């Protein structure tokens, strides 16, 4: 009922303007159109306790599309013929009658972020009252539009039913207060999500960027622009003014935000008046001498009830003294009575760096491929190496001249293997922290691992079948290959049950790839421990084989080879060189992947954690690499469908393209 009333308040035509009854032949169906300004609302209600059908004369609205207001679903366009609808017992529809481009825009297209395109919200009171007052529905609608154009919003390809403000916690920022606002986002076809915003009104003559949400006009005529203070960067100074007494809460209507501190808390030398603020540490942390010694407050945009691994794992690694991660000093946590807490932000020491490992790897790959083509280097054309192939090559040296061409990538892979082993060893000895003590594999945990992989495969392939009608011809062809390989995929997952597995399950990174590794001179720092974004928080906190991180990193190397090949082919290569590129890329992956695995296995203490035999390690890595590729296929379907072909080819390369049938 609350959602019904909120939706009605958002549309002025419900209570103002003209009223036109349509008078269908079926007297058990009530239908009318309300019009006000440019808004047209069609209401159709079944007054009977039985299902009914009705033909509506909508000729005056020919060419418009009824868009159902609750699910924002577009129905078929209005034409010359009577418009037929069926309704269940006592059911009703609320439609907005909109032009076709508007209906498509409401579902898929981002809006312009300029101030002139922003919605106007007029208020009778001061702007903080907007968070709880009568105009709150208009604000929530503006927030839905703002979220829909943010790159960190996971629901951009979903149909949003509505956005609801859960609370508003004031963060004093001088003359213009900032409110930390958790909002609930409801979708038409899946469960809700919670996102964190920081709302602030800035002067109307300010040039806001991507953080602009709406124009605000108060009853006395004063105007301003409502922005997200995290996106705009205006929250930085406010954080420097907060109380420095440990645990001082910032109170909202329904809950409070408290500071959590790791160990001794913020050292005095680290305190600054203007900490850096980011919502993605790996992208924001760049080399800048002026930022040395400063704090980074990483806000977690999509928040869930429970302890976020970014805080939990980062704090544990800081406690045990692992030097190749950012020093985690504390966190901000939102608490409500009788509900689990939500981690809102993590406070870290800034890490000066020269970029991430993905960019470095792509650059070295392009240089290698270009130089190899120039030299006419010939390498065997081999299928994609399996984990068994990489483990067999571990410890070997590439032949010349290949060794000289890949020397930088080879050395970096060994460094990365050593640091990954150190990360896992540090997590294994953090056994005093709850949920961190290593646990051995058992028959039940092996079965659980298999069921998790099999369940993921089933869900993603079901989603792939649903996406086929909207796929391109090339995507449909690739999708059919993947769907035909469902049984081999499940067979590979089932191999984890073939024998008892030795080794231990520990906490890991959770979403380990080359973009999560920052280069710091001759070394690296590993960042972003939130885990895979589409997994439940509880699942991200489970212990697993350390080889899951290894598999994710190998998959990232696979993705880098494909990205480098695509780049070179887009710049133009001859047909002869094009046939050689794949073999050169596979040779690079074989030697670089083997170097990474060799250094990782040789890490101090790894023999006590890893499965005992190379056969067990190969079996697990192959299954986990495929699981990562399937996960990313599902992520692509849900969030970045424009990259579907790339994700499908990644799965096909692992499972093999089935051979064409033999000629009769």
C-alpha cells in the first residue's frame, strides 16, 4: 500500500487535470484517462470477482505506448483497432501513455547528466525535509534516474520498480550538510538491492559533474542542485571534520553510523583534514607525491547486511602484517536495532603506484606480439593450455628468442606468483580471526563445491537461453555452441568428486584479477577484497581452496591475451600475420602462466596448504577456471550484454568447439 501511494504521488495527473471515461462495452470494467500538462494516465479496473476482457477505444491516443507504471513494462502500441486487455478478478492497471522513444528511454537509455536536463523538485520546507516530507516520492524518482546512469550501479539493464530511502544520517559539513543515505532498489524480476548515496545541495551556479541528481527550489525561491557528494568529491572535507573519539555515532532516524578501528586505530601521522574519497580503490589510487600519507575512504556503493570482506579481510591482513596490501585502519558501519550491520566504507592508507597489472600486461603483450610478427617468430600452433600443461612447464625456461621477447611479462608473473602465495599464507595464519582458521577438504565440502559449480552453470545457461531472442546472429551461433557443451561442462565440474582432495580451504581474495593488482615500483600491492559482486555476501565469506584465486588470475591472463589480439586486429594485420597471432598468444600464455604457477607453488608454506599432488591441483584449477568463465558469462548477460560474444568465446575456448559432423 505504501508503494501504491508513493507511486500515485509521483504522477500529478492522478489528482489534477481532465478526466475522460472510455465506456467499454463490458460494464464490469472501469476505464478512464487522466491528463495534466504532458502527462496521460490510463486507469483500467476490473470491478468483478471474475476475470474480464475489454476492448477500449483509444483512437485519440494512436501511436502512443501504454507503459505499466509498477513494472515500467511497455505494452503493444495503440493502433486504429480497439485496444484489448484482459484482467484478473478485481485486478487493475495503471498505464502512462507515452511516445515510443520515451518508453524505450524509460527502460534502457541513460539520461543527460547536465544540470539543464535534471528534474526540478519544488519544496515548501528546507531541503533536508525532502528526505522525509511530502516531496520524498519525487526525490526517489530522481534517485532512480541518477542510479540508472552510474557505471557502478548493477541494475542498469534491469527494470526498476522503485527506489525507497531507508534512512538519512547527517554528516555536518559546514554550511551545507551531507546526508549518508542508504536506498532500497526494487526490481520487477529479481530481489531488491541496497545502495549508499551521500546527498548534498550545492549552489545553483555550481558546475556539477556526474553526481548531479536534481534541481531544488525552496518555497522562498532559493535554488540549488542536489548532488551525490561522493561522486562530486565534496564529502572529502566533511569527513575530516568528524569526531575523532572512537565509536562516536552519527545518528539518523532509524539507525546510526559508527567508526570501527583496526588495532590501535588511526595513527596520528595518518590523520588529515581532507581524506581522499573513492568508490573503487584500484582505479582511484595513482602515483601522486602530494597524497603520500593521506587516507583513502573507500565507500562501498552496493551494501548488504553483514560484514563486508573488504573490511574483514583487509583488517585481518593488516593485523598479521602482510605488507603487500593497503594498510586498513578502520571502517564505517551502519547499525539498526535487531538487524545485522552494513559496512559502508573502509579507511585505508593511500598507496602510491604506477598503474595496475592489467594495463602493464596489455602493453607488454602488444609489444611482444608486434615484435614477434616483425621478427617472423614461428611457434607451434597449440590448443589452449590446460592447468596440467602449465604445471608441466612450471620451472622451465622459454626457448630463445621467445624468452627475450617475454622477459618482462615472465618476471612479473613470477613476482605475482610469489606475492599471491604470501597473501594466502598470511590469510592462513590469521586463524585467531573468526571465520579465518583453515579447514581441510572433506567429502561434504567437495560435494558442496561441485553443487555450487553445477548450480551456477545451470542458472547461467538458463539465463543464456532466455537472452537468445534478443541476441545477434553471431551471438546466437556462439550461444548454441555453449549450450551444446553443457554436459562436458558439468563433467569437468564433476571431476572434483573423482578422488578425495587434500589441502586446506582458507579465506581468499574472492575476485582476483590483474586490475586488482597495483604496481609500486619493483613490487605490487593487492587491493579490493570485496569478492565477486554478483555473489551473496555470505557466499563471499566462505572458505575455499586457495587455487580459486589462482584460477581467477589465470583467467585474467586469458582475458588479456584476447584483448591484445582484438586490439591488434582492429589496427589491421595481414591475413598471414593474423593466422600467426593466435599461436603467438597461446605461447605467451603458456610460459607466463607456468611462471606464475611455479613461483606460487614455491612460496613459503604453500606445501602445507595446497593439495599434495600435481594431479589434484590441475583438476581443481581447470574446474575453477571454467567456473570463473561461466560466472563472467552470467555477469555479462546481466550487466554488460554488449560484450556477450567475448564472454561466450572464453567459455568455448575452455570446452572446445565441437567438431562438425563427418561428411556422409
